C-alpha cells in the first residue's frame, strides 16, 4: 500500500512541475520592422509637357542605376498623375479644343500606363469630355479612378472604370474643382472646389452626398486623408489654414474639428504615413504637422525657415555661383520611406535671371535642418520674350516636385525650368547629377517643331 502511495506522490509532483514549466515558459512577441511601400520600390516617374501640339511623355527613372529606362507618350499637356496599382499609373492630360492636332479636335484624356518592372510595357487612352479641362486624378481602388472636370457643365468629378477604360458617370461638385482625396478604405470621396470655396463629400458606394459642418473655406486647394480613414486635412490656398475634418461617421455629417494650424504660401501637402505627419512647403519655410492625435500639432517649435545655400557651395560652372543669394521660395518636399529624413526643394531667382535650386535635408527625429545641397541653376523659363521661355512652366501647378526612392537611397527634384530630374544621393545627402527630360520626337502634325520637354509632375513609381 505504501508503495502505491509513494508512486502517486511522485506522479503528482511530476504533473505539478511539468504544468509549471508550461505556465511560466517565456513567450517572445515578434516586432517586425516597417518596410518601405512596395508600390514605390523601383522607379520614379516624371510627366513631361511637350508644348501645345506634341504629346507629352512619361519618363521612368530606375533608382538603382540613376538611368532613364523607359519613355512613353501620354496625351497632350499632362498635368497630374497617380499610381493606381503596383504596376499601373494614371496620367491626366488637359488638351482641349482649339489646339491644332490630328485627329481633331484634341480631346482631354486619361492615359493608363502599364509597367513591367522598371519598363513601361503599354499604354491605353481613356477619352474624357471635350472642354472638361481635367486637372487631377485620385484613387485608392484597383479598377476605378476619379478625375476632376472643372470645365464640364456643371463642374464635376468623372468616374473612370480602368478595366473597361471608359468614363462611366459624373458627379456635380462646386466651381473649379482642383484636388480630390479618397479615404484609404475606399468608402468616401472629397473634392476641393477652389472657385466656390467649398469641399464636396460623397459616399463611393452609392455616390450620395456627405454634409460637412462646423467650418468654412475660402479657397481650398489640397486634400489629404489620414491612413486610418478617420481624418481629412484641407489646405486653404488663400489663408494657409489647414482644417481637420472628422470623417469617422458612416452616415455623416463630417465635422470640421480644428482650424488652428496655418502654413502661409503653401500650395500642397505631403502625408507621411510612417510617421503620421504632414510636411507642408510654402513661402520660405517648411511646416511639419503631427496628425497622430485628434488635434494636429506643429512640430519643431514652429515652421522651419529654409536658408539659401551659400554661393561658396556652388561649383564655378553653376550660373548661380557669381551672384548674391536671395530669399528662397520653398516649393516641394518628399519624405524617405524609412522615416529618417525629409528633403525640401527650394529656389530663388538671382540678379542674372537664373533660377537657383537647392535641397535641404530635415532630420525627422529632431525636426531640424541636417544639411543643405546646391542644385545647379538654369535660366528662368517663365519670362515672356526670353529665348528660354516655356509656356508650360508658367501654367504648371508644380514648377518643382520631389519624390523618394522606395528603398530610401535617393531623393529626386524635378524642375520644369531646367527640363530635368535632379538626383540626391541620400547616403551622403548630396546632389550627384540629373537626367534631362526626353526631347519630343513624335509630333502628330507633319513638320511640326518638337520642342524640348519639361517636367510638370513627379511621383514615386512602380
């Protein structure tokens, strides 16, 4: 009997120990790193205007080799573009009646570019209504896109099915729609109507209107939806006010909950989803706004003034090296996908009529200036009567644009005046060269002059 009791005791102790071992075994919860967005891993794409009679182009820059790997025609007068999928980019072309071309009339269009790695493998044209003057395209969907049509009667947003390549419907909006934002969950759509000083909101499922309450706008020019689809940020081009709209309600209304941040002189904003902040270039400064909380807050102790790069940092071959620096205009910004830095594009016009660009590096941890690099200057292309005059550079909304490589190895600054895309090596934060926009060679009119092309928009590509 005692033998069985001892065996039972040993078995009980064993069960208790083994159970304790399972209970207190350490558990490691993995904390995976944040990787760059694969949609922008290989290229940046420059949209180039080629005058009033020759098609524009898309130029693909391979970030691993700093080379122009592919060129394709887009429509006449490209103005804006968006990456729709990992292998597709949409380009809005603003051509209208009254432009000499074959066939006539020249209809505005949406060009759908297909990619195979770093090469454009094909393009498809989606016709848009005559005189509709499209100026913006946006989407978070794989088969549908939205195009602003300020010249349409009434002003509208066009809905394009990118599978069938057709305009399927239009939604009336306010006067002069200039920007569109769709929430990342693809449920809500918002339109900035610069002419009427309003923001239009819609549900994408049934296109029913959404009411916006609690605030007014003077001249909205840019919209950004936060990555969680719970906030919309509206930039007013006249006042510089950045309004925050609560978009959490399914049925609405959407309420303006904050209008306390301003960025005078700003024309657009960049949203950094990794750090949940806005970078807003404008005037002579960069405003960095933390949007991770309900109420936005300006970081860095306030807007960061951007100083002009010293003339001593420019090479002797740079036309800007022989004149005094002037106050800069801050016009472009990009953020590296790794979250470490932002790059600010700025320029001034010197006494000899040259445009003198530069790129300033912002440390994203401290929100302070880390360094500055000079970009070689070139003649001002907006002076009427000048031999360097380029009408496209006068009309473009984006005289300078910036984009980052998906692996954070490069930052790019496109320049309409310079007709090129400048390259900054982020390992040393220095300018290392540029790629000229392609020369026009595919005129739709026999014998027409093919002028040099000029970048008017730049995005991170597939």
